[in-house]
């Protein structure tokens, strides 16, 4: 691997280059993960970054984690906890709306504010058992947004939640590896996952929403040399939920999430 060391004349030049690099990475990835460095040295970068990027759609694609964190309470002045708590004040919040003739447009919804926090934890209990937990909270609301309804009346959506922004996201995963060393199986790997999302509001008036829901997934894999055979399930409890909703031409449309799925797979590596 070739590594390049860049030296900048000013801290602003450095901050600008880092933010440009993140923009470049987002062009080819749906999301990226960034570990916030400890100490006060990178604070100038975090201040510059938060002011340069205020769009909600930008920050929802970035996952922030703590690195080199001190063993002090979150409210201690030596803690970097506040660096992973976000506050976005957007002055040009754009939303997608559907017209009465079947099309859709993007319009300026005025101002909005998004605040929240993300945290994650991973534990290795034994050499064969590990688990991880992550949680994200987002409170995204309009602070200034008025429209004229069909009756010609002015309606304010101030304080309403921004559509399609889940308030809570939770993911829990556990992996257990069982050495077998039998004639047909070397190892069994058991994986269980649980995810939770919601509440999600589907329109600006917040009259329609998807309540918080959970999905349970699982997989059991048997390994022998370079052969892996697995059985899996997704949405094992057959939870009903909506992944999309909109109105158009006076009608309501909703896309349901996938029902319970089961399958098998065989992998051979060379």
C-alpha cells in the first residue's frame, strides 16, 4: 500500500481537504463510518465540518463512533461525548412532494433542525462468543415551513417531524462459534440479529406514520474445509411494516416490507 503524507499551511486548508475527502468517499458509498479522535486537537475540524455541512441527507449517511475516549462521565469537561452528539440547523430543507397529476417535485421547506446521538458497543465474551449493540436517536423537525392548502388557507408545519427520518434505530447482533471437528463438520456458527426502526412519519402533517417495529434474523452455518452450508431466516416473526408511503392523484400508496423468508445457501471457496 502506498501512503501519502500531506502538509498544509493552515488549519483551514487541512479542514477543507478532509471534508472534500469525505465528499469523495460518499460518491461511491451509501454510508461511511468515522471514528472521532480523542483530545482537543481535532476540535477545529469538527467545528468546521459541522458548519460546512448542514444538510440532513448528508449527515444521515455518516456513522460516528468514539475513539480514544477517556474513562469519565459523559458530562465531564474532559469527555468528548458531545462531539458525537449532532445538531444540524438547515436553512434550505428540501423535501419531495407528489403532485395531483401523478408527478413529483422537490420543494424548499424553509428551515429545519435535526439533533440526536449515536452510540455502539461491542463485547467479546469468549473466543467463541461475541455481541454488538448500536443505537441512534434523531429528532428532525421543521422550524419554519408554511404551505397553502386546497382551500387557500395557510398551514404551518412548524414543530412537525421531517418525513422519512426514523426517530430510533437499534441493532443487536450475537455470534457463537462451536468447534465440532467431526468427519463432516469442522465448525458451527450461529448468528442472531435483531433490528428496530421507528417511528417514521410519511408526510409533513405527520398524519400518517409507521410505528416502531422490530425484525429478527438468524443464520446457522456449518463449515468443512473450504465448504460452507447455511440455513437462514429474515423477518422470522413475520412482522408487518411499511417501508414507503405517499399520496398522488387523490390516492394513497404504501409499500409493505418483505414477509418472513427462509433459505439455504452453499458456498465453495478456492
